[in-house]
């Protein structure tokens, strides 16, 4: 890159490896939460339908709205945690 510094100029290999390890772990946790609310929770829809919330069976609610709400929250949580990791290692965006 002309006239600017690259990430490798700013971060040593050891710090970069630690940053990547935390980022990778965050990614796996996020994917696990996503998979749980995408697939696992819907496998128990008939059992969840015995619980009624606001007049709707919980299985229907989780399929129609609950999972989507969790996904939006998950996106914001992931972005916040990733930003905290970047700041911890001195590679955050301005």
C-alpha cells in the first residue's frame, strides 16, 4: 500500500496470532449459537408447541419470529465483541 501502513506493519506475528485466535473463537461461538437457533430448536417444535405465549404456540413463535430476533441480536453482539477484540490488540478501525 502506497503511503500507508499495513496491518503487518502495526502488529507483530505473536500479537496477530493471538488476535486471530480470539477472532476465530468468537466466530465458532457465533456459528454455534446460529446453528442452535436455526436447526436444533426447530427439531423440538412439537414439544415447544405445548407452551403458549401471547396466544401462540412457542414452536410457531420461534419459527416465525423468535429465531429472526435472535439472529439480529447475534449480529450486533458479534460486531460489538469483534470491535472489543480489535481494540484490545490495537487494530481497531478509526
